[in-house]
C-alpha cells in the first residue's frame, strides 16, 4: 500500500510486532515519543488492521489521551474500532482524509502482527524505556505454538473491512467521555 498525499504515518512498533496497552497509553499520554517507524506520503507500507479490543482497554487509551498535554488539544483525536470490525489502515486513512482535509499525522499505537499469525515479539513500556521482547516459542508435538504470550488470539467472527465509516469511533481529546466504556462500543470476542 502507499501512504496517501498529505499523510504521515508513525508506528509504535516494528512490522510483525505486537504492541501493548502500556506502550499505547504511554504514547497517548506523551510519556514517550519513541516511534519505531515513520512513513511519509508516497512511501509504501504493508497493510495493517485495527482489531477490536475490550472496552476497558479502549477507555484506558481514551483516558491516556485526555491526560496528555497536547497543544492545541482540539487537534488531537482518538480512533478505535467499533463492535466486531477489523478496519484496514488504508480504509482508516481514507476515512480520516474525508473527515479532516489537509495535512494529517497518524500515530498507530497498536499491533502490527499479521492477524491469526505469530508475532515476532512484543513491545512494552516499562518505567521509561521502550523494550522490544523477542518471542521464545514453545511448541507442542505438532509444532504449533503453545503458551506463547506473543501469539495473537484467533479472531473469529470479525469482519475485516476497508470502508470504515460506521465501523470505528472517532473522538476528540476534548470529549469528556473518552475514558468511559460506553464511548467505545465493542463486542466480547
């Protein structure tokens, strides 16, 4: 895929790595500004999907953005999945361009591992430094990963879509309900 004109995308973790709630919230609060990769308009990237999460995780991310000292605050937004939709980054970028014409800086704080495949590792934020943890595989007798903390859960019943209007919730930093579970409708997966 190609980053569209007037868009810059910053990724919290390297390709094929899982992020963590701690890293996402640290970045949203401004506790760290260490980004793993940045791509400008015209550069290519591998497609990624924003997958559903529990409402308490999404509300924690909302609270982190509320706490951040971002200026001007009204220029900072949080987009998260709604219900059981996995939205493509390409679709999200098109949606954001339609909603907010002009130059956009998009900060992707979530995982970049392939859906239903093993991640190379996980990135954590622990008391300041950003730590990249490489996965140590334990396999069963058939060679399948067993008890691997970096394996994404199988996503069942999730519709992957490109047209994301209606499949995501977009809220401004100034929205007082960013930290409310009800703000982030989700399904238990």
